[in-house]
C-alpha cells in the first residue's frame, strides 16, 4: 500500500506540474483536463508494463537466490 501511494503521489505531482499552468481559477480548463488525462494514462500504462516485466522476472530471481543460498550453506545445510 505504501509503495502504491508513493507511485500515485509522484504521478499526481508530475502530471500536475506538467499540465496545470494557471492557478487563477478554481476549475481546470479543458486543455488542462485533457492533458492530465493523457499524462495519467501514459504513466499507468508504463507502470503496468513495468510490473508485468517485474512479475515475469521475480520467479527466476527467487530461484537463483535460493540456489545461491543453498550453495553457501554447504552439504549439512549450515553456513560454511
């Protein structure tokens, strides 16, 4: 949850700084709103691609760590 909130806050700040240029009005202009929509959509798509790659790599990484840990432990299962 913490990581999700950090990503969400970072995305919000990045898109706000990129798209909102006039703070004199309470509501967003149409241009600002469409910019924010496309900015958020781009970042969400990029995050989904990144998470998809991460999920694909995690099993191999865990297997490699387990093999390294087994090699370090020695035949008795205790650290050498």
